[in-house]
């Protein structure tokens, strides 16, 4: 049951990810990326992390992808659609990618640390309460730093995208 | 129950696809989207390990990764808009202003 759902979501997300990279039109890439994020959030549900699944949908699908689509609409992408796909494939980059993939694959299949099948039992019920208690007590300083970084990014993005007044 | 290495393998496949997008595509928008894919595959690993070893820190790190990603995308798209306004190009190869 679980395995069937996992295989379904994983297959769809990998196909969507391939479409992100292979699509000519950036709008199609953005829509495929949205599908990929939705499937990844379904995988988070399978991992019993419902809070992360909801955050994934809100932040990625709701905010980041809308930002992307907005910028695509602002910029003229017609020229990008016409340009030749992968002008002269970069051979060193391709070799590097294949090596990286094979290395990670072999490591995952050989190491016995990854062959755990049964998750350790969680400390009983109400996981979100425990998660938020940990987040706001032990990780309070990183949380505040993250909020300051978000504020700085907000101001920086506005300053960067503003038209210069002369 | 799904074994842990299935999730890790999914993360590996998504990471390699995202890396291919960053290294092989020339369109800046697609490069940025592939970057999102890379960060998401890492998030899958964080949450899977956190779940299988009974540790909350995986989920907490994933929350921080998502927050930093949101900041990164906002700044990157701001730079992109400024770039298109000044140089009117979307190709990575044409952006060599910082080359000495």
C-alpha cells in the first residue's frame, strides 16, 4: 500500500523533473516544476511530516512558483523559446554528472546504514507540538536569524528590481 | 513499509536531474528552477533520515532550508529583472560583466 503510493509519487515527480530540464518553453518548465513540488509534498505526507507538506505547498507552490510565473510574464521569453536547445553539449559537465550519479547510487546500494526498513517509533503522539517546542526553544537563535535574512532579502529584492530615477 | 534507501534514491535521482539543469541549460530562468529542484531533493533526504532515526532535527533543518530558499529566489529574481532591463538577455553565456 505505502510502497505503491511511494512508487506512484516518485515516478510522477521524476517525470515532472525531467520535463523541467527538457522543456523548451520556460512556462512549461514552471508548470512541470509545480507538479514536481506537489508530488514531493505528497511524499512528505508519506514520511509522516504533515507540517512540512503544508509548508511545501504554501511556500513553494503558493509563493515561489507564483513569483517565477510573474517574472516570466514580465520578461519577454519568446526569444528564449526560439533559441537552439543545448547549444553544443558540455562534455565535461556531462561526465561529471554521470560520475556523481553513479557514485551516489553505488554508495546508497552498498552501505548498510541506508537499509533500515522500520522507522524508530516516535515519542508518542502530538508530533507538531514537540516539533514547535524544539524549534522555538533549542533553535530560537537560528529561527530569528532566518527571519532577519528574509527581511534583508525582501529589502534587497525591492532595491534591485526598482527602476533607477534620474 | 517503504525502506529508507528508496527515499535516498529518489533524492539522488532528483539531485542529478537538477544538476543537469544547472550545468547544461543556458536559460537563466530554467537554471534557477533547477536550483529549486536541487534544494528540494536535499529536503527529502533530511526528512527521510529524521523519520527513520526518530529525530526532529531533520524536519527543523528542512524548515530552515525552505526559508533560505525563499529569500534566495526573491533576490535572484530581482537580479534577473535588473539584468533583463539593462542587458536584455536571458542566456547565461552573455552575462560576463564580472569577468576581469
